[in-house]
């Protein structure tokens, strides 16, 4: 049970106050915190333990990586919220937030550079993992006929033909210009009614309510903040629109980071379902398929409330 004295002591330190402020806005790993704050790892880890022991931060392990964020559901955060209302951010805290934003941009740029570098090999790499699973066919079976369909993270364009058969107009979005070049080449003979757009999935170049259907296939585990990807899918979908999401179930294959550029080692069912519910989606169907490397692909058909 939390008591006042240890909690006040936990907050009576400039570094810990900076950490709480920073982790109220961002989920970061220790290496990123070391870079943002310019302090040693052992010092950061010691302060994080004190904050965690007092219910101020929580951690999430993803393979060998551990991410930290403020525990917004903890009663201890009520005191932090009160203090923030009383006292504006100090200069150091403002600089921390700017540095953290740059760290997340660096994450995204690293992912983009990776996909630019392997764009010509991506289809082969995907087949290595999926094996005999016809994921595009499974998605097509669940897609309704619609007006405008959006492929989030369209990559080399494997799903674009599926979406063209099911919709009047298709938008493909990807953060890698090299991937979009490959998609344009794939569509060179029949690219009418398709718009390819360069953009981040956390900030889609698509208008509010522009889409009737949204699809993303094995993409969200590459995002720094996949929750924002769910939020953006909700923003661009019309009411009663269909969102089909395929991604890996939670696993511990660290080699997926180096070989395939994965940032998340899949997702727990409860984690993804919680994000979907938060952003207004009802799950209508959930299926899971075994693939190579001992992995499972989870396929969700959802509808926006």
C-alpha cells in the first residue's frame, strides 16, 4: 500500500521528477532515457526502480528490451498531476520532451532506412516467414465490397490487387519511398484508381472518414507506437467501416529484429484488443495461423462503432 512519506521522498529528486514528466508523455527504453537525459545507465536504472516501487512508473518487457512509462492508473499519479497543475515545466523538462520526440523520430527514420535498403528483397523475406499461408487470400475473404480502401504500410504492393478487386478506389501508404517505387512498378500496367502516398502510419496522409475499409498486414510490429496506428485507422474510417489487421502474436524471436526490422515481438491478444476497443472498434472475427519460425499470425476483422 502506498503511503505519503515514501511517495514524497520518491518525488523529492530532480532526476526522478524529470523521468516522471518524460514518461508521462512517452514510452522509452533505458538506452533512450540515457540518451535523452545524458546520464549513465546505472543511475537511470536506480531512479526507475525507486519510481516503480512507489507506483509511479511501469515497465513492459519485449524480448530483451524493457520499456518504461508513467503508470497512469496508479493513485500515486494523482499527486503528480496536482503538482503539474501547480508548477509549469522547468527548462530541463521541456528540453527532455524535445529530445524524446527526436528519439522517436530517430526510431522511425531507422525503420524507413531499413526498408529502403531491403525493398528489392522484401517479398522473398516475407515468403520465408509466411511459408504456405496465403495471407492475402485470407484477408480478401474477409473484405467487403466498398468504395475507398486504404492499405496501411502497403510496402511493395502485394495487397493492392486484392483491394482493387474489392473497392472502387485504393490508397496505399508507406513510409519508405523505395517500397512505394516497387509498388508503382508492380502497378505499372494497371495502376488506375490507385493512389500511392508517402507518409507515416502514425500520421496518415488521409482525410478524416475518407475510407470505407482499412487493411494492414504484418506492419504494426514495425511501428514505434502501434497504438497510434490503431488511432489513425479509426480516424480515417467512416462509421461502420471495416478494419482488418494481421500481425504476429506475441513471441520471443529476437532474430526478427535484425533480419526483418521488427520493433515489437508481436502483440498479446489482450494488448491489441484493448487498443482496438479504446479507438472504437468491435472485433467481429479473430483467427490465428501457424507460420515458419514457430510464429503465429493473428488476423482480426473489426468494425468501427
